[in-house]
C-alpha cells in the first residue's frame, strides 16, 4: 500500500527523500540534547540545596529508577505497537 501511494505521489510531481537515521545517531543525539537540560537541573539543585552533594544511596536509587523507567518507556512503545499494527 505504501509503495502504491508513493508511486502515485511521485507521478504527481512529488519527490521522495529518505530521512532515516541510524540507531547510533539517534542515541548520540538523545544524549547531546539531554545534556543542557541536565546541566540546568543540576545548577538549580545546587542553587536550592547549597553545595551539598547527593548521598551515595540516593544516587543509587536515582540510577536504578532511571534505568527502570527506560525499560517501562520501551515497553510502552512495544505495547502500543502491538495494538496498532495491521498484521
């Protein structure tokens, strides 16, 4: 169905451009785009809490929750993909 629609649009004068990016590029850009946000949040944390540091147990909790939320996020993608796919 996609190829038929693509051919029909190209026959009308539209041009196809492949805008696919690699998984490596997507992950690198996710880190690059997240860094400024992380730095601002870190600056606000230090400003509000003084020059104190986060305790090691709390850091461990934050890291575990971070990776757990990544798994939950990807599971949501998979769940909705399975609901809305045709075949």
